[in-house]
């Protein structure tokens, strides 16, 4: 319906105290062709009474009533009766009066002095159209699933649809005056942080008449949650451009807003967490992202390789509480069998949401409520625990706790923390890998440094005796050395050769230890004999340094099962070490005692002693108290490491004792009596030359035909001189091929061959030799004389066909003894054969 017509009569309430004016209005209605049932009232009170009895389509109100304010009457009519359009008639007033009337709720304003039938009809029709449109809009507003509201020109709310009341839980007002008090509604439903911004913007738009738009959080009555809404209002104007109403909406944008915030938050998190590979920095930034936005305190727990749970990070909104949180975790670690919390998430890999934590829940998770502190200041009211994954396994958890009352986590919070956890787990795992790589790099650097230091020490220790050897030999060759000093020169060369040989033997022993190929040749051993032999070996060095040796031995001693050479080596190393660090005039004492099924050997000196901090390290390989280039004592730092390993193989114990620097040192070697080291021993492989050298006659090799195969000219010459000096006939070859050719022509009685030779090695040579028929020399005895001195080298040489393996360097007398034994020229063998025949 666009307006009143002639067929449908309007019901009109005319409020005017002047009878003449009332008649004029009736006349103008007839002239304008408006059919209306007119009910008259002469005062505001009478008008209100009429509205209480019946409803009207439209109201014509005189602005000046006796004893009454037009604006008050206007508001009272709007408050008391059903909402009907009100057209105000007045004989006086100005533009401001019109504005005030429109703000008070008038549909239109007409001057009596200029009133015509046309003007009156036009105003009534327009007011009816606006009223009808308003009714339609309100019906539509009630049907919409959105909050809709209207306000008068002054900005005071005058209508809210039912969805508003259902959402906010506020009571619906029945009159316009009651509804207009909703201008304070913002303070009832808006979040406190949003009120100043939203009301400030609304005031600006009301004054300027421009569209209003603002985002704010409105409290939902059902659960008390604040959700983001887009609050908008458009100004509606009449045909004259006058603002007559505000039409507003509140659109729920919480999901979009939080999605945008989450997206922004996650982008920020990704940037922050990936900006550094340092674990401490990564965890610190993770805490900054969480607090206080997501919780009051948080922690990251990592699962170590030994199944322990380590607290890698803990942070609190109040930093002063962090030390106590750390101490509580140390004192009350999470039980591994807990049915909730950290341990449960580590076991299952399933995230845990606890909106409301009870005492029972906390007991199940922590094992003891005391873990929350004596005063319960760290008691969480709600928490989230999410797993951290890497390479398809859980390596840790992220825990976020809310301690303050009122904050309870929801499924949405869990989703947010899980998403943050996914980014954090990548950053933390990368930081862990980076730390591992750094540690490995540090180990590699230390290994390189140790290698460089070791090579420098080896170079120093090998070059030192070489200098003496080369210096004396060159002086002997030059003829510049006086004859009476020749003996001293030769003695120095021999002594330094022995030093160098010992260094090489130590290195080989360490190599065997590292590869697990050091073996013992077990037999009944008298420990006294081993100690005596070791003392004899070091006596000269002790006397030269002015150190007294003393052996405190028992009247009798029991035998033990062990390797005599290795036991002697252990005692020799301990004695050499004691003499090295004992000053002139000092004393080294060896004591042998039997104690409860063991033999105890003490080597005690009056030397410089060992600092307490270093006692646990002295048995490490290549370790020395002073490893600098300015150290007073040489050596590779291998002797004590070899002693410890040999002791372990014998099933014994080696210990070091010292009261400190300048207090001397005591090493205690304990070996079991008559007991082999189970599981560590191996039967010896025979045919290795390193035995006591017997005194043999000079003619023991007279006429023996020997073929020497070695690619080193000096080695061939030395062997030729030694063997020919004993009467042997020697033919030499510089390669395996040359040796095989000379073998057929010379037909030797024994072959001495090196192993490592260019082109064809000694193994290939001996296999070719053994492939020959016996009448062509295929069974000729052969000795491998080589610098390859490992156990596997010896075994390989014997399996290839050699009768004996002799490691270089070898003493000339020992070489003669070996040849005599292999060829049957050793007089002792003859004696044994005769004894056997008898």
C-alpha cells in the first residue's frame, strides 16, 4: 500500500486544542480526497488515553498545546502507544525546531500558516509509505539470521530484532523510550577494550551523518564468549534530505577474524622460529609467541636417548617465577606411567586438552600435587599438551597452561597450539640437528687438533733419535771422529735405534688395541721373573739419571697365567714412566705382594707427582699432563694406555695414586692368581721370531746358500754383509720377478723375502715358489722379513707358504738364529733330536 485511497478510510488521531485549527484540518482532508475517520483530542493526556483504547494509522499533533511541551508530548505518544507515524503541525518555529522534532521521532513537520490540502496529503502519504517500509524492514529484520537495529536521528537506539536479545540475553523493551536507553547498551555487551574505539567512531558518524562501521567483540549470553562482529549503520533520509533514521546491522565475523589473526600469527611464528638455528634462541622465541597471548606459562620437554624427559624450556608471564618452575620439574619429574599430561602424550603421540583440571586429573598427570608448589601458585586451571614429531616419532611435547581464573581452553585453542606446535617441531628439530652437527664438527676439530698434535709429537720423538744416529754415523764416515770416541758413537747409535724401535712398537700396539687384534700368549708366569727382567732393562737408564731402583720381593711367589712378555712390558712401562718423572737422587721402588687370590705389583716413585684433577685421564691414549711444545719430558703418551689395555686383557686392574704435585706417584697393578682372562685370550700363532738370541758359533751358516729378495738396496746390502760374515753364500734380487728368475739358476737352500715390493709382493712370490715341483725348489724354506708386523700380516704370511714371519727391524744375531733354526743348523735342535732319539 503506497498510501491512503478513497476506498479505504484512515483512522487518524488529531491532537489540537484549537477548534478552528481542527476544522481546518478536516476541511483540507476532504479537499485532498483523503477518506479518514478522525478522532479528536485537545491535550497530550487525552491523546495518550485515546491511544490506550484504540490504535491509529497516523497521528496529527499540534506542537503548542496549553501547559505542555510539544517535544515531551511527542516522546510520550511514541512511548505509550503502538508505533504510528506522527506528523507535527505548528504555527511557529524554525529550522532547529524541525530538527529537534525529527530527532524526537516525528515523521514530518508542517507549518500551519503554509498548510494546504496538497501539502497535507503529500505529507500523510509519505509518512504512511515510510511507516509501511519501516514495518516491512522490521519484519525482514526479524526473519534475518543477523542482528539488525535502528536508531533515531539523534543516534539513540529505538529497535533491536529478536536475534539481538537472544544473542545478548538482554530483555526486550516494550516502548521507544525504554529502547532509547539502549544507548548505554555498548557498555553492557561490548568488550571493555573495544568500547572507547567503537563509541568514539559512532559519535563522529552521528555528527557528520556519514555511514558508520567498526569491529568489536560482543558477548554471547549462552557461553559468555566474546565474538568479533562487524557493526555497521547507514543514515536514512527523507525526500528533503533530512536524516530521519539509522539502519544498523551486527555481522558475526569471529571465524574470519580469528582465521586472519591465526594466519597472521602463524606467519609471524614461522618467521620468528626459522630465523635462527640456535636451540636457545628458538625456544626463547617460541615462549615469546605463546606468552601472554595463549597462556600464563609454557614449557617444552624433550625425550632423551636414555628415555629421560628433559625440560628444554620453561617460561612464565612473570619471569621471576621461572627458577621455581625449573626447580619443581627437577624435584618432581613427570612419572613415566602417568595416565595424563606429558608422559601420556609422549607415549601415545595424541594431543591432550583439559578445559577444567581437577585434583584427580593433576594427580594422574604429575603423581603429586606438590609438584605445583607448596602454595599452589602454579596450579593450572586448564592446559594444552601437544606432541612434537620428527621422522615419524615423538621427540618432545609443548605444554601451555592457563593459571588465572576464567580462562579455559577450547577445541579452537587446541587447534591453534597444534598448528604452532607443527611449526615449532620443525624449528626445534632443525635446531637439534644443528647442535648435533656443531657437536660433531667440534669433535672433528678436536680430532684434527689431536691428530695434528699427535703427528707433531710423533715427528718430534722419531726425529730426535734420528738426529743422534745420523750425526754420529756421518762423523764416523767422515773420519773426523777420534778413534777413542768410536765406541761412544756406536753406543749412541744403538741406544737411539732402540728408542726408535720402542716408539714404533708402542704405535703398533696401540693400533692392535684400537682394532681389537692384540692377543696374549698364555702360559704359567712367575711375576718375579718378569719384574727382574723389566728392572734389568731400565737399570742403565736409572743409573744414568741418578735414580735408585729397589725391589721389595716376597720370599716366594705364586705363578699366574698370562703372557710373560706383556707382563714384563707392563712393568717396564711403569718403571720407565717413574724414572722419567723422578729427579736425580730420587728412588723408584717395586713391591710384589699376594692379596686374596691376586698378585699386586706396586711401582712407587719420589718424583713430581700428578695433580688430582688429572688422575682419571692419565690412562687415555696420547694424553699427557703437559702436551705443549715446551714440555720437559718427551714421549707419545701411549705407555700407560697400553698398560691399562694389557691389564684388562689379563683380567686385572691398574690404578694410580698421588697426593699431588711434588708428592710422588704410586701405580698399583693387580693380576689374578692362576686364572686366565676369560674370553679375551687366543692361542698363539707359532713361528714368530722375537725370542732370546742364543750365542751361536761364527761358522753356523758356513756354506749356506741364501736368496735375499728386497727392493731396498740398503736392506739387501745389510743382509748380505751379516750373512756372508757368518760364511753364507748370498744372492740378492731387487724384485719378486728377479728373485724368481735367480731361484731357478741359483737353487738356494733358504729364501729371505720382503713382503711389500712394487709390482709383485712377497705373497705372490711365495705362492709362485710353492707352485713349483719339489725338484725345482718348490719346497725351499722361506722366511718373510718385513715391516708389516700386525697379527693378520703374520697369519697371512704363514698361510701363503712362509715358514716364519720376522718383523723389521731385526738384530743381526737374531737373524742368524732364525736361519739356523729354519735350516736345521741350530746346535740346540741337534741336542733335542738326539735326546728324542735316545
